[in-house]
């Protein structure tokens, strides 16, 4: 929401006031669903830095997932 202030205007005058308003508004939504919805439906949505950095990191790794080995899986005591 902070990255897209044109889409989510706040009434706060200072940066701190805007951040507080945005934080409070964000408590009302499930972040992953919200971000995916914005990315797919809003033409001028600006990708937040942490999402962009995560996607770039994943793209750099470009490694197929490795299957878990039995030794890697913790089995709780029954």
C-alpha cells in the first residue's frame, strides 16, 4: 500500500502518519491474497521492494526443488 499511494491515499501529512494509517489498513487484509490480486488486476500497480527483491532472488537461483530425503523429515513421536 505504501508503494502505491495513488491507489491507496492516506490522510496523514507526515511520513510516519501515512505509515501508521497504511499499517492499520493492512491489518484488514491477507497480505498474500492482496498482493496477488493487485498484481493481476491493477494495471499501474508498483511492486513493493521486498516482493521484487524476493522474485529476483528466486529467479537468480533458478534451481528445481529437491525432493526431501527421509533423513530430512522430522517425524513426531506418536
